[in-house]
């Protein structure tokens, strides 16, 4: 049985793979267990690594460093790619208010952490670990560890304090939401408020009764300072047709228009009258509107289309079809001429069958092609991220230049490539399942190595008085900022309870708390607010974890 002992205890590349695989498999299995509706998910890998380290398992230090670093880089880069497309648009219109409130949560927690590190016996590296655990933010912990390495400081204390405070960080947000609802939420705070979402499409029919637009082309009307809209079909004298941009509108024309719900009143003034029929029901049979035109979903799979504007393809005038909507990553986008297309976009095309077949040839519509991940662009992005992370940055007040490191560089490049890659015809598309797989592998590797490294001293630390102090301070850092900013959002900013919960969960990067909020609130406002706040919140915490150590250590 010596071979079995060697497989688990003698340091080698094979032994490292076996130990990490067992930790990850057990952690992911246990992470599916729900207690009172709460589960730790992939984070259970962290605690399985701690248990394995406590039981005496270890791997070669160089292998440990490599696996931990590669897992962190892969995770944060893929995370950047995921949040990149919505990162900058989250600042538009109503999103800036939610993001400011989310930054308030982050700022309060940060101030508490720095202040408590000065007034207690807890060292700053340990306090940063407490802050990361209290806010359930493992990317920020990775950034903090990289900064500590740059400064020549040990990193084990930050990992230990993060592990000790993480469980209450998950539960603390949920407890804060419960307290806020019981003590401070009024009946009107539970009323649903619509999100000002510029991407949520709305379908309506209008009749042309405004003399000011009689005998004008659709192109001329669209150039006026009116809201964006797409005319999908025109009824005229009993016939249905798809209008081109030079189509002339006449009195009594009926128009099927795709726009946003908040712009419908303005378009009513423009066209003259809005009909009462509801075209937004899911059971609408679009192909039954007329016998000659059909509606079909076409997916962009040709790389040449990536990054081009919809209007530049001139599909409407060339083929006599109309593109009414674009679905991207589950979000409906208005098909305006200025919309920049990306691989994987699903276009709703209306027209005659022969014309739609021609459009398919232009756009591709080969789903099988998209299933192959663009691995080259992923590794190119990682290299660029590591280069950015290695650039020394001189900051006044700090003796030596600092670097963004393995976490800061890749997440910045991931966000930029995710947001602007298509403009430069860079193929960044991966299926949602592929993105989740790469992120899951990276995060699992990082957490397994982190726990294995911290496990040898974990239980000894928890049983000491300082362990209880860490837990108590971590809970305060979780609970107090959430309650304070919830009151600010409800009383001074006029948010409803659903949007407030989503903002709090997004700023704390806490999907478990979001699941709880979705269970107690009937609408989807928590999820929308979470998605709006999460990208900036995640990025800010990564950077703040580094800045605290740079300026105060």
C-alpha cells in the first residue's frame, strides 16, 4: 500500500493534482447543501481546503503557488469579461444612483476596517482579510495577498482572518435585510417601482394622424429629436409590409413599433394615436399577423460581423426585411442602426421567407460554430492583464512603486475587452456555460490552494481570543454599513425595498443574500439592481483592498 501513501502524501505533480481534485470535488458536493435556504456554494471548497490542511495534507509549495496564481488570474479575467459589457452602461440614467449607494456601503465598511485596525490590536493585513471575509469577496483577498507579497509581508494572516469571518459575512447581509424589513420598511416601500432600463423593449401599435409627418420618410422622422424606435411593420389599405428607411408615411397608416415603454407617450404625440392592443404578451403569434411575412431568430456567427453597426449592413433596404429586436446575454436591445453587433447576438428578423434565407447567409446563423470557445483571445487577454498588472505605478507618499498584480491587472483588461473588444473586431464571445466553467475552475483552484495553505493554523486561531474578536468585528463590518445605507436608500433616495435589497447584495457581492431577497420579494427588482451595482462594486473592492495596504501599512 506504499503506492497509495505516496499518491496522497509524497510531494509530486501527480500528488498535487490528486489532493486539489479531492478538495474541490468534496467542497463542490457539500456546497450544494442548503441550511435554512442558504448554501455556501463554491466557497465550501475554501473550507474543505482548510480541513485538509488541518489534517496534515500538503502539496509542493511551488505547485501550490502556481495553482493558486493561475486559478486567481483565470477567475478574475473571466469575471471581467462577464461584467464588462454592462460595466460602463451601469452608470447611465438611473444606474448612477444605485452605484453611488453601493459605493456608500463599500466606503463605510472600508472606513470601519481602517479605523478598527488603528484602535484594536488587529494588524492591518489581518483587518483587510476580515474586510474581504465580511464582504464575501475572494477576488479582493487575492488582490490583497498580491500586494502583501509586493510589500514583503506574510499573506497567511489575511487568508486566515478571511476564512474565519466569511460564514457570518454571508449570513450577516441576510440578517441585516430581515432587521431593516421588520423595523424600518413601510407599506409603500414594498410597492414595486419600475426600473429605468433603456434596454427593455416595448411593442406598441400607432396610427398616423399627425399632419406634421404626413408624406415624410421614416428616415427623416427618425432624424428628428424624438426617442429611438424601430417600425417593424406597416398596415396600409389592408396590406402588411416591412418598411425601408425611405418608406413614406401617410395618413391612417398603422405602425407596429418597437421602443421602450417610457417613450411610448412621446411617440403617441409624434404619430397621433396609440392603439389599446397589448403586443407584449408571450403568447402572441407573430407569424399569424399576416400570411406572407414570417418572423425568425437568426444568430450572428460570422466573425466579420463582430463589431459592425447594424445600420452599416443595410439589411433592411437590401433584402426588404426588418430587425425588430436583438437579444444579447439574456437582455433585449433595441435594434437601432447605431447598435454595435457582437458574435452570439440573436436577431429577430421579419420578412418574406426567401429574404430571410439571404439574411441568414450574411449573418451566419451557425450555432455549432459558436460552441467552440475562442481560447486564443482568452489567453491573449490574460497576458495583457498580467502585463498591466506588472507595470510599476508611482504613488505619492509611498516609497516604492506599486503594481496592480495578478488580480487587478486581469480584471481591468477583462472589463475593457468585454466592453470594447467588439469595436476592434476582437472575438471575445464564449457561451455562458463556457464562461461559467472557466470561472468555476479558476475560483475552485484558488480557493482550494488558499484553504490548504491556511488550514494548518486555522483551528488554532479560531480557538484563541483573537479569533472571536475577528468574528465579532467582521460581523459589524457586514451588518452596520448594510443597515445604514438601506435607511439612506429608503428614506432619502426613495428606492423601494426590492431595489434596495438588490443594491445591498450587489455591493456586498453576495449572491446567497440575493437568493433570499428574490424569495421574499415578488418582482425582479432585486436582480436588476444587483446586476447594475455588482460590476462596479466588485472592481472597487479589488482596488480598495490594494490601496488600504499601500497607504496605511
